[in-house]
């Protein structure tokens, strides 16, 4: 996971933390581990983040900011709605979901994120819903899709369904299959008749 921070030291810290969390788990990764991976002293690390929880929250914020950018790019491709949705849904999960479902401690990091930084996750999910709602409203206005409700509600359904796929997938291959299925189903439901 990359950081959207322009500060190279903070970016290095977040990348080091993500590497530690994925390798050893959130609970077992210490501030010393993160500092060492980032190539700095522990006191230097504390100049940027007061604790591991603050680092996790910054990782979540960076993830959602980057994901929103990837969604916007996928939804601006000019392709058919189904292709745009598939690209967006794949961008929403991407390498983070692959790491979560492919590393021994990925699900622990996900659980720690939900219990430690639920407000940051909620804000990030709202950002993604806004990106989808904007796209839906634009596509409906152009006659490319037919909405089955308000754009905001359809966007909420997209995100809820993506969460369902994430929480019920045993591995990354099943996650990707679920994402493809969702894109096909939503595109069919939105197709003008």
C-alpha cells in the first residue's frame, strides 16, 4: 500500500507499517519494528506518529484516498458501463484485498482496522459512495444507464455488496470472481431497456 502523503518519511513509515502488519500481524508489529523497516530510529518515528493506532488510521486514510482516485479513473474510461464497473470494482479491492486475503495476517489487520479506526473506514466508504454516485448520476443523465433509485442509494448498494464479497471470500480468487459477478449483475440491472 502506498501513501498519498507528500512527506517521504511519512510515506516510508506507512509502507513499513503495512509490510510489518501483513507479515507479522497488527498486534505483533511494534513501533520498533516499524521504525527499523522505515530506516529510522524509534524517537524519529514518534515525531511523525504518536502510536501504532495513528499509523493504522493514516494507512486507512491513504488507502481510501488512493482508491477513490483509482475509481474515478476507472469510471472515466469511456467504455461500456459493465467494463467501467468491473474496472472500478477491481480498483476498489486491488492489491490491498489481495494482500488481506493472501497473507497469514491480512484478516487480523482488517479486524484491527474495523475495531480501531471505524470512523476512518466510515469516512472512506462515504468517499467511495460519492465517487460512484457522481458517476451514476452522470451516466443516467447521458442515457447510458437507467437508475433503479437515487444515485446515492445505488452507490450505497454497490459498496454494501462489495463489503459482502470481501467478508465472505475465502481467498483472493473467490473475491475476484465475486467482484466480476457483481459488475455483471449491476450492469445488467442498470442497462436501459
